[in-house]
């Protein structure tokens, strides 16, 4: 046992050991590049699961996950009508994964985009030796989609769907889909990821997205997992000169959810929008962690993360903007805002700037507030019931975040999810 | 319409209203005048049901109902409207959406059918035009970036659309130039009718040149110290509040 793992508490070590034991049992049957997988396993053996002593996990404890013993998903043939009915009504091709495995019968294969499924789509961006959950994914992944949009092509809209269906409290399951996306020069795509489910499971997806020069990716994510599930997603995006990554994540689900984004602005004039909103209640814990690296001059990054927290929910935001020495004329902006709807809700915010260039414009900030009593009274004095008045003010708080989403159907789907969240909160 | 009996109220534990008795019959416009700190705005807020104003005694009947037992939104549905002295800004809430949500909430509570977006816009545009408001005020966020006069006109627009049975205007005239004052007054006068009443709270007499009240009450130190006809307002303008407040003491 190496030193990192040796210093960890027993429950964390034992959680990691159970994943390693699973790997030993499965390794001969797992598909894909064994060298990549072995390297992932070696990294996971060395690092284990992250603990709160890991700086990147300081505010998010994986104890409930480490103390759960996850089984392998059973061969999925289950009818998923109930979950499929919850998919947003977006008229577009879709790739549907159930418990981490591709389901041909539920998918609608796109015409404008090349897709390969049936094994993990390992890319070249992931860093399992640094990112524990990515090491775990690399070691245990069984399936994923490799999505390719040719240079100059418009791939339209594509849904990438994860349904969690087969896990129960008695037999929780874990799945680790591994996706890769490549946009050729000046290619375009709107990728809408939807993660929904029922029961108890760990969904630990990794997506590696490479945008060649001038490519444009709109990336909307709706995380509406089972309230008993763990959702730990990692996204890598490499953005070449003049290319644009435009991302928005709405997280309403999971007992413990995290999105970790590593976006690299790799060529002159690249742009990244890494926006998110978390709406959490009960004892949900949601974490948005991002590292946006400006490696080239004259790039723009924008990040607004909004949290609406009720009950005993906890929201975490960790955002780092790193500006390399020759990334002059960098324009970076980062804002984290939280609206606390209950005295027991909590938000932790850690914005961070690491600037090695001298001619840059970077700013960041954080605000925390409650609903304004004057505004509430004003609305109620006009006949609007207290619940509706609160909903209006929460929507107003979130409104600015959703407005810039140019993808009409995608934005409507996110708005519908917000309405639904509010209805369940008010009930 | 409105019957106030022995109303006492505290703010932060301090008694501001020391026993108000007031009747506003249906179809009448009453004015409440008084110096700063006399309790005029406290009375308005207590009637609208604002948190932080604690009623410690007395009762208020409104159209036969116990007003003080109702939540603010129920008071609005019952036909009470308070035009705020300081209208609140609502960033991120569109004015048209706000007005339509309010109107439909009130209509629902009254058992009337809701208006769809088209019907509503037609109504709102007509009312906005009558108040000489630029149409883009409907598209902007509620009161955000509005001038003082625009905010007051927006209050009157809300009143015109919600058609209350009792409108309380809390110093709606403060900060208005003469043209805006006339527009606001026209808005109130347009509502007058046998079934509607208004309580106009003001520091100055000039608004009452345009909205001629049936009765004028002078509030000082949390009590009504004098009541009379419209001529009382002019008398006050000449003599000031000092004499009347002294009468009460």
C-alpha cells in the first residue's frame, strides 16, 4: 500500500478496496484498450477514493459513497418506459445508456454525426493519475459513445441520455460510462446530456471533448438523478483557436452530485462558458468544481454558477481560473451566487485566480442572500400567493443564468425542470 | 366598506398607532393628512398586512370581513390595494408578466376566468396609454431603472388593472411634478364609483386639488385629531399642522 492511501481513514480505504476487488473479478471481460485501463487501475490503486484532505474534495465528503458496496449492473433488458417518459420533449436523435450500457432499442441514431458504441471511448485529455474518480472510471468503464462531427459539418442536436434503473437499496449498482466527442474544424453540435434515474446507484461518467479550430459546441446538461443516487461527472474540454464551448448544467437530482470541469483554452481567441445552476433541497449535496486554463492569448472565459438551496441542502462551488504566462489579453469572469431558502441551507464558495501573465482582465465574486422580504410583500400585496411569489423571485434569480442559452428547445427543457423542482419543493 | 375601531399597532415594540377610529363608506374618497412621523404610513402598511407591524388592539372590517385575519394576498383578492410610497424593484421579473400574474391571481380568487396573454396585453396597453406611459414600461423589469414618477405611474397602472374596491395611496404624490400629479389623479378619479373607495394619504394639500375628497382626517401622534370636509385640507395648508397637533395633546 502506498503512502497516500495508507494515510486515509479505514472507511475510505475499504471503499476503494471494494472497487479494486470488483476490477480483479471483471478485468478479463472488460472491453477496450487494456493498456489505458491498466494505467487507470494503477492510478486508482495509488490514489484510492478522494478524501476531504484532498484539496479538490475539501468540501465534499465521499463517505456515504465509500460506505456503500456497489454491485455490477445486471444485463439491462428492463423496460424503461417510465424513465423514458421523463425525457424532455426535444425532437432530436438520441443515444440512450441504461445503467451504463448502450441500448440500441431506445436510441435514435443520428444522421449528421458519426457514433461508435460498444466499449469505452477513451480520449487523450483525461488525467486519471490526478483525478481519482476518473481513475475509477478508466478502470471500470464498460461502455460509452465516441461522437465525431466532421470538419465544417453541422451536427444539429444530439441527446446523450443516462437512465439509472436497476439499483436498489439492497443491491446498489455502479456504472462508469466513458464518452469522447470530437468536433472537426468549424464543426457545430448541440449536445444535450440528460441523466435521470430511480433507485440507488453511482453514475460516474467521463466526457472528453475536443474542439478543433472554429468549432462550436453547445453543451447543456440536465442532472435529475434519483434522490438516492450518487452522480460524479467529470468533463474535459480542449478548445482550439477561435472555437467556442458553451456549457450550462442544471443540477436538481442526486443525494450527492458533483460536476468537475477541466476546460483548456488552447488557441488564440477561444471562448468558454461554463455556467451552472444547482437547485437542491432536503439533505442533498451538490458540488460544481471547475478549472479553466487560459493557455493562449486573447481567450474569453465566463462562468456564472447559481445555487438555490432549501432544507438542509449544501452547495459547493470551487472555481479556478489559471492564466499561463503567454496568455496575454485574457478576459476571465467568474461569479458564484447563492439564494438560501432556509436557515439550515449552506453554501461554500472558493473562487481562485492563478495569473502568470501581466496583461489580463480577470474578475470574480460571490454573493449569498435570502429572498427579499420587501419584494415578497410587494408581490403578495398584489394578490400573488406566497408560494407563487417565492417561485417568481427564485425564477428571477435564475433567469439571468438561463437567458443566454440560445438553444430554444434545450432552454425550455431546463426551465421545465426548474418549474418541476419548484412544484416538488412547494408540495 | 372600511371600518376601523380602536386600532393600535406597534413597530419594533414601540406603539405608533394609539387607537384609530375611521369609517370609509362605499363610494367615498377620504384623505388622511398629517405631519411626518404621525403614523400615516404605518396605518397603510397595517391595512395591507405587512410583516413587522404588530396589531395590538382594535379591529378592522372590510366589506363585512375581518381584514386583520387575512393574508396580504387575500386582502388584495378581497379588493384592497396599496399604492406604495416606495415601489419595490424586482430585477428579473418582467412588468407585463408581473401584472398578468397578479391580475389572474385576483381574478381566480374572485371566481372570474383568467386572461390569456393576448387579452391581457390588450388591456394593459390601453391602460398604459391612458396613463401616458410609454409602452416599453410593460416590457421592462418591474420598477428597475424607472424614474420616481414612472414608479408612481406604475403603481397607478397596477391599480387600474386590478380594479380594487378600496385603494390606499401612500404619499403617491411625493416627488411628482405637476403633470405626473395630474396623471396620477386622473387614474384615481377614473376608479371612482358607487362601489369603490379610496384612502389618500398625503402630506400636502396639492394632490387634493385634483382628487377632491369627501372627508379629510388629520392624523397626529398616532390618533385622528380632527375630521372635516374638503375645506379642512385648505385650512391645514394655511395654518399648518402645529395648531391641530397641539389641540390633540
